[in-house]
C-alpha cells in the first residue's frame, strides 16, 4: 500500500500507484502522477503537470515541475516527464517545459542526477545520462544516451551533448559536443574519444578505431569542419557510429566545440 508520512501533503488529484512512498514534509501537487515502486524522500516539492515513472528515487529537498525561469512566463500547463528508474539526489531541481519551447522537459530511463544539479525548461535527456553535482543545464539542452556531465559544468541553452560524450568538471559548454568525445575547459573544447566509456558499453574495437580516424580529421588535421566531413565520408569506412557522428555534426545549429 502507499506509504505517505503524516506530515506530507498530497493533493486530492494526485495519482500515486499503491506502493509509492512519500517522506516527511513533502508536497505533491494535484497534477502529479507517480509510478509503481517510486520512493519520494523528505521535504520534496513536486508540482505542475509532472509524470514520474516506476522505481524512481527522489531524495530529500528535490524540486520537480516548477515553472520555467523565464520572465513573464505563462507555462502553467506545460509538463515534466521522468521515465523509469531515474535517481535524483538531494537539492537537485528540474523545471517543466515552457509554452514557447517544446512544452515539456523530458528525462529518460535510468538517469542519475546528482546533488544540487539543475535541469532547466525544455531539456531532453535520453537514457542512462549522468549529471554530476552542481552542474547546470540551461533551457532547451539535449543530452544523448549514456553521456556524462561533470560537476559544476555549465551548459549553454540550445547546446547538444552527443551520446557517450563526457564533459569535464567545471567546463563552460557554449557549442555542441559531438557524440563519443570528451570535452573540457572554459570554453570547452574536444580533446579525444571517450574510449573508456565506449568500451565499457560494448562498442566494438573496429568502431573505436574508425572514430579515432574521424577525430583526427576533425580536430588534428587543420581542416575546417566541412572539409573534415568530406574526408571522413571518403576515407573512413561507414558504420553506425560514424554515420551518427557525421549526422550530428551536419545538423549542428550552434557549431561544434573545437
């Protein structure tokens, strides 16, 4: 059965599955739905239209579904969606989408959001993303599967972080970080493949070698981005990872961090 601490406030319209737990002094709004097995700690605030999946862990003092930090915002009916088995640690905050943006902030499965991190309106995080303590994602940021964002990193609005990418601690990211790469600095620049992450997640050695070849053309050859892409297409054997890398770069609106 649902375990709600006597001091918690759960609005009448909230939809909690029977085995959800809500800790002391937490507040759950009327438009909130929470999936089976999710544990909500103490002093948590969940408001707005917020959908939380199954078996999530929401630690103490987290704020979910608050209004976007936009002047004169009118986003009362926008949403926050959090998929299954996501963990959100102490004092982190995730805001709902904006009416002028996507209308929703979306976190995928098995995300791990560490203490004091902030995820702003209209962000999309895919699956198995790690956001370390005190990192901040501005509005409309997109983060690919299994990407890692280091502690105290700041991600500019509309930036994309590709899948398997790793952003170092304290970085200031103003342009897109392509998939499979590592980035560091203020302003952040790419400086090699995330080889440990790639091998840890089962990417083949052949694909890693092809990505290294592509990296050398993009960042070490002296070619501009368009020239490097042409060389990659003509010289690097195609595979899903190479195709994904080139498509990501071609579709970049902000340019890539070089």
